[in-house]
C-alpha cells in the first residue's frame, strides 16, 4: 500500500474511533459499565490502527520479529499493571484505617 494512502486511511480511522468514543461518553445513551467497556474496546482498536497504519508493524522483512517483540512487551506491561492493581486492592482491603494510621506514624518517626 502506498505510504500516503496508508497514512490517510489511518488518520480517517483514528479520527472516527476517537469521535465514536467521544460520542459514547458525551451522550450517555448507555449504562456506565457499557460505556467503559466500549471505550476500552475502541482504545484497543485505536492502538491496532496506530500500530498498523502509522508505525507499519507487520510490514517489512522483519515483521514477525517486530510483532513478537511488541506482543512480549505488551504482555509484560499488562502483567506489571494488573499485579500492581491486585496488590493495591489487597492492601486496601486488608488494612483498616487504624492500621494505616499506625503504619504512617511508624514510618514518619524514622
């Protein structure tokens, strides 16, 4: 595909996806849970559009290695983010306000 055509198609798709997400949030036509899920799906599609049309991932002679490296990096970041959220949730769940105040006062005394 021609580079200019690739950038043009990518731009049109990116703008359309952005406007779709903006429209969902501004109209509030659906439930909040549906809007969050739809915006997340649109964000993932937007990421794919950016990678394919602007960064040209999957095109060229080393496309398989580039895609594998991207997937590995994405998986690593996903594990770090999900583990951090899981740890913060369990710390919040397992510590009462009295325990948190005690911990903070112990930390500030050093």
